[in-house]
């Protein structure tokens, strides 16, 4: 059932307000029904306790109450249903057709009078006392006019203007003009006297009101264009730049422009966004060259009553003296027309976009500052199409610049450097040190035990923990590379690839690569080691020859020296990526000395789609364990480490025998020769050159072409055959098996254990 069905665009949409468990949460869910909202406000014990705690803290300090208690209360976005993954316009799924009005600083007597007036209004859906007990929040519905083409945000703005006029007149006081954002979160509070009227009539715009608002909206959108046209008429050709005033503006002169800019950027002065709003306010004033005292006086007069740290934030903005006066305030008749200097290019870009250089991918990214602009509402790669569109728009506004100049500005220090991976890890809360999130993650993969090979659940957990911690440390530590490749072996359909696909948190999924046909000598593959943080080699198989050598080299390199496309110079790229793999084939290892592989035969894996991972817990523990190892190392103390120790390497070599590719040469050597022992009679020991050994073990001339004398020598050494030197060259002491001994070893013995490939 729709909570506000009369306020929806259409009844079939079924969009519901989004509920946030806490005001500072980014995750949400749609309200289940209108009864749930009544229960929250009237009967929820937890919300009642938070409301009481806030009012007690308010008696001590508003700052204490707002910072410590208020964030714990439940929040609700009445205007839109979000997708549950954030609170930005890009997360909007549909409009609910609802808005909220706040009336603050009311006495108990006034509150009672207003409630009586509200009860007789046909438009009030919900009315309740805010968490302070001194404010009144009114929720009303509105209906989209038939054929209305206004956006969600624009229609909300139009309805808000009408609702404010209607209720300001009814109540005789003015609503808070700061609480007007489309995605504004309304904090819920316990109120046993709250008013609900689910049959309330939605507010409707008349044709005349809609036409008036649309006309006003068009005038605002065209105001800058008209200013450009006036400048053109005054100054003539676009090639002739307008001489701009050198006089610094005053706060009184720019205040409306600054507030409008903040509004266009989607910034609202509301709880939990006060710091952000004041910071951007101070930054803009500083860039326009407004005197510090003027900006501070205005900010304290308008913001400090709700945000006590206003002065401190403004002071911090003005400490960036290099930004003071870097923007020009365009007065009446002035515009960007004809301006070609780098200063104005930077200002034009900064007013409309945020541009950054992603240190992981090496790419420049762009996001629109304008909340009403449907393009680039989240970070996207700045490709040629976007770059050309920006240049065209600058030309349309009369800025006579060439493309190379625009590119040079963007590729300078104008673009802020960012590392999304490091930013994510820094945002994580500290690990509590108690719950083993990594162990729980490892237990989602059930390992088939194989005795004698260190292949069981406990050993897997040990090496999985080392692998995932080394992965996280390698993301942010240039001198650390995770040299181990975790490989999940098993039959198809048990979620091997899915496990790795979901191993990274959603914020970092752009830096995951699934590759099923990798060529390890390819430059693109080597570049992926730098611009990705996890690479899954799907359907991984045995590597041979140069491909194997390239793979082993790539796994251990600290840097990759590559000239990226369109770059003029080679770049030394840090190795960030950890490698994982999946395969259905158990025999994948050719080199028994290879310590880079960590394969495990999985019986089953819990699907991360059905049971999502606790990313915050997992990666908080990884960060904590990585820091602990670093701190112990600095103190010179022993303890657990995320790399393989000598004991670990020996254990893994024994483990990897379970996954060895059958070696034809080694099997033939074992078939025809035995290693001499101290008690072997000298008459049975013979000296044989490598060529003689090859001659005997390889009776098929075609197969002999695939043998290399170096590989035969390494096999003989590994099997323990004594090496000797004679006048004609090097050779080996061996015991040659005769036909009877060879045949007897081929018979089945009762002690033989028959094993079946677990992947079949």
C-alpha cells in the first residue's frame, strides 16, 4: 500500500519514502507501509529514548546534542525513493510526491495553537514535534500536473513555494527557508501527540501557477545567456575581450550570488551538512577576494546560531592565501566573453565541474557541480567526447580558447590528485580486535581435505588470511607486492568466480579485472597490475615457456615501466594488483619450486550474492593486521606476518605436489633409474651422461624433441642423483633398473590408494 497514494505521480509507480536507520547513514530502504511510520513516531521505544537523550543533552549544549545524539535518530527522505546505496541525485529511483516544512523556535503555548490550526487543514498528512521539542514539522503531499515536464527537483521547488505561502499564511509565522533541498533528510522524533491524516488532499498547481513558475525558471536559465548577448551588443566582436573591473567585490554585493551558487551545487544548510555548507561558503568568498572580516561577520550572523564552529571553518578557508582573489566577480555587463587567460579558464571549469586525477588508473575524472545537470552526477573518466563538449560550451559562451590550452590546464596541478583505494581504507572504522571477519570469510569456502599435503580447512584459513592482508597492504604500500596467487580449484557452478567478483567492496569494484585469456607478455596486461587492485584469471591453466617466465616476473615486480597511450614519456607504475584465479583442472603446476601459487580444492562456496559480505569488518581487520605487522617490524619484534616465511614456503611446496602437472621425463627417469644409497653395492652403480639417460628413457624420437638437457639435469638434481665430472663431461651416478624390477613395480599392490580427481 502506498503511504501517500494521492501524492504519487501515478499509482502504479508505488514509490515510497526512503528510511535511513540513522541520519548520517548512506544506506536506505523504502518504507514498508504507512503504519510503519505511525509506529516509529508514536510507539518506537528506541526512538523515544533517543528523543529524550537529545533533549537532556540540549539542556547542556546544542553542539553536544547535535553532534552526539541527533545523528542516531532515524531519518526519512519524504520526497523520493532512493536505490539504497547513497543520498545523491544519481540514487533517485522515483519521486514520492511529498515535502516537509519546518517551523522552529516555538513555545509550548504556540505549539498547541498551531496543532489546532493544522488539524483543520485539508492538506496536512503528518505533523509532529521535532527532536528538540521546540519545532514543528509538517508533511504534505503534492500531485504532478497532467502533462507537466518539470524535473523532480523543479516540481518539488514549485510545490515548496506554494506550500510555504499556504502554511505561512495559515499559521502566521514563516517556515525555515534553509530546509528546501529535494533530498533533505527529515529526522524522526517520538511524539505521542503526532497528527496523521492519510486522506489529506495533495497540493495542486493551477495552470496559471505552473506557467508562472516555468516562466521564472526559464528566465533564470537564460539569465547568463542574456548577459552574454548584452555584452556582445556592447562590445562587438567576440575576439575583443571585455575589460573587467579590477575592484574587489564586497560581501553585500556578492552574497546572493554566493548563496545561489551553493544552491546550484546542491548544498543545503541543514543538520549533518552544516560544515560542508559553511566550508564551501568560505571557500567561494575567499576566491572572490571578499575581505575576511566581512565574510566572517556575514557567516556568524546567518550560520553560527545552528553551527557553533562557523568562525573556525571560515578562518581555515582564508588560510589558503594562494586562492584569495583567484576568481573574478562578474558584474552587470561583464562576462567570460573574449577572456582567454588561464585564470578565467580555471574559474569557468571550477564553477561547473570538479576535476581530479585518479592515481590508481592514471586517468582524469570529472563530476558536475550543478545539481540540476543530469550529466556527470558521479565521477566519470574525462574522455574525448566530454572534453570536446566542454570546449564547445566554452566557445558558445564566447571564450576564445584553443583545445590544447584547455587540455594543458586540465593536465596541470589544477586537477586534484586522489587515491580512491586509500580514501576507502581511511574511511573504515577501527577493527574491534575480537571478531574474526577474515576467518568467517575463509569458512565460506569449504576445502576438501587431502592428508599429507597440508590441504585442509585450518591450513587454508591460515594462508587465506596472509593472502588477503598482503593484498590490502600492497594497495597502499609501494614497496610491498603480494607475490602469492590464490587459486580456487573445483567443479563448475560452485561460485568460484563469483566469490572473487564480489570480494571487493562496491566502492572499489571499478578496480577489479576478470581475465580469461591473458597473455602475460602483453603491455595491457602489465598495465593492469597498476590500474587494478584485484585480477581474477578465470579458467586459469598451466603456463609454459616465455609466458610462464613473464608471469613469474610480473608477480614480483615493484614497478612497471610503460608508456601509456597518448603519453609522451614512459611512466614507472606501482604494482598494486593482487592476482587470484579459478580453474576446473587440478594439475596446473609445472615447477615444484614455484612458491607463487596457492591452489585449494573447494567443495562448496557460499554465494556472496545470497549472503553479502561484511566489507567494513573484513577490510577493517585487514588494515589493523597490516598496521600491527608494520609496527612490530619497526620495533624489531617477532610475530605473525602476512608474507610467506621459510617454513611456510616449505609447507607450500609439499602442498603444491597435489597440483603438479605429470612430468613425462621425471616419470621415465624414476621408471628406469634408482638413486644410489650408501649401502648400494658399487657393482650396481653406473656413470651415465645426460645424453645417455635421454637415449634410454625416450624411446620415441618424436618425444625426444620436447626434452631439454637443462630440464633433465634439474630433474636429476631434484631427485637426488649424485653428480660427477669426467674427462668427457658431466654426468650422474645411477642404479639402472632391469626389466624384472620395472615390471614388478607396475603390478597393483594392496597398499596402493586410489584417488579420484576432486574436480571431476
